[in-house]
């Protein structure tokens, strides 16, 4: 619900997660899908490079 309040301008302290947090969560999902598709371990460094 904080997201909605933030979008409405009801919070002044900004989002509770950073852009880096969002990037990392997307990278984890990409690594997971790549691992499933290729049947191997995928290092986060490979995805974040």
C-alpha cells in the first residue's frame, strides 16, 4: 500500500526500495530463467555484466 500512497503524493520519504534493489530482483529472475532454459548454474555476475 505504500506504493499507492507514494504515487498519490501522500508520502514524502520516497520509495522503500532503491533502483538497485529493483535491478537485482530482475537480474535474479533473468538468471533463474536462463538456468532453467540452459540446464546449468548461472552466476549473477554473468547476468549483471
